[in-house]
């Protein structure tokens, strides 16, 4: 097994162990090693500490998803111009990928974001914010190619991430949740705006 494959295997075992215990501090390297069928020494050859292992176990799927989304954004209009229809189609795919990734790591994301405040702040600033900023910059470059000035791509990226996070929670905890319908609606609403322009003359008395 290559070093990269071994590291990936350790991260998978770590995610399972952290989810099972529901406690970062209560999960031991020994438990992770047993879950992965390896020795503790092998883990320490790839990770300096349990903290590093935890961060990467949580962030790695999100980082991979963002990498793929940024790569897709960079070539979204390479073969043909980005029409309004393809813009909706692309955003729909983005929501699907983000929701699937967030749903996978929700238990760990909850542990790191809503556990120890110092850990949460560090993780959010070092990893989560960076991921959203990368996505925002990719979108800004697309808008720039079409002569538009994207005034707040950072806020747009955070809005999309927030929507995806709530829909991931719905997918995980609400048996009646219709994911396809929700993604279709939020995609249309994100592109066209969530609320219609209200006209005073149409107000019902």
C-alpha cells in the first residue's frame, strides 16, 4: 500500500472511530489503530498528533469536494459559453455534491464546530473559511469572464454552504425530506432570487 493510500485508510478508520465514540477527546489512537487493523506506530508515521488526525478526518472529504468543485468551475465554459440553463444545471450539481459530502461528515463536523470553542474557532478559520473563499474566488473568475463584477462572492459562497449544510441535516434526520425537490428549488432560487419583487399596488387590503 502506498503512503497516500495508507493515509487515506487511516483517515477512514479515524472517521469511523470518532463517530462511534462521539467524542474527540474520548477517542484514542489505540481505538483508531484497532479499527484500521494497524499499529499505533503506523498512525504516528503519518500524523503528528490526534488533533491533526481529527482535523484531517473532518476536513479531507470537504477539501476534496471543494477541489472538485473549483476544478469544475474553472472549465465550466471551456467547451461552450455558460448559458442560463447550464448555469442552473451546474449549480444543481454543486448543491448535490456539497450536500452529499456534508451529510457524510456531519457527526464529525458537529463535534469540531460545536465542541471546544478554541478548537471550533481554529478549525473554522483554518479550514472551513479557506474552503469557502476558494469556491468564491472560482465563481468570481467565471463572472469576470462574462464582464460582471461579482460584488460579494464571499457571502454568496457562505450562503450556498449554509443552505447545503441545512439540507444535509434534513437528509440525515428527516425521513420525509425530498432531496431532489429541495435541490431543484434552492438551485432556481439561488440563481433567480428567493423572493419576488413586491409591488405595493398588489397588496391585499
